[in-house]
């Protein structure tokens, strides 16, 4: 089986997509690329806590023999997202319960930018059982 390359974009504080990606990577050969998006004007102490927590999750996954990496972006644009998908050979994008903003970046027919090689999975929160709003 070919190795999957999974991208999870974390925008706010939802982690269901990250947990789903690591769970999947334990069952099938996959590398997980976690991208945390910082936005200007946000609470820096909350962002710092979230960064530390995500770094710990990635380290735990690596200890469990999951190939994982953690990256930070500032105000991720659609072109930057497309570049990451291409450069990292992403073939699966996981969107957690906060992903409404990300879905808007995935469809942009007027620019011709697309994600043809990349499947998308939307993960529901276990607490609410609802998709992103």
C-alpha cells in the first residue's frame, strides 16, 4: 500500500481533525503534516498554549512510530495552502469541526487553482456530533 500524506490544518482550538489523522496514520502507512494557522489580533497566550499542546501531540505520535511534523503559518492564503499540498505531496486533507473557513479556500474556479490530487475528509466532533458551522 502506498504511503498517504495527510494535511490537517488547525485554525482555532478544534483538535478532532488532528486526532483523526493520527488515528488513521496508526492503521495505514501515512505521514501527517499538522499546520497551525495563527491569525493577527488573536490572544497570544492561547496561541502559545495551543502550539505547545500540538507539539506534544506530534511528539507522542512520533514516539508511536507515526511520521508526523508540525508547522506554523500566519494568515494562510489559498495559494499558500495549494503550495503546501503540492510540495508535501498531500493526498488527504482532513478538516475538523472548525473547517468552514478552509472549505472556502478549496473551491475557487475563477483562479483556476484546485486540489485535484487531494481527497478531503470532514471530521465531526465527538462531543456534538455536528459538522463545522
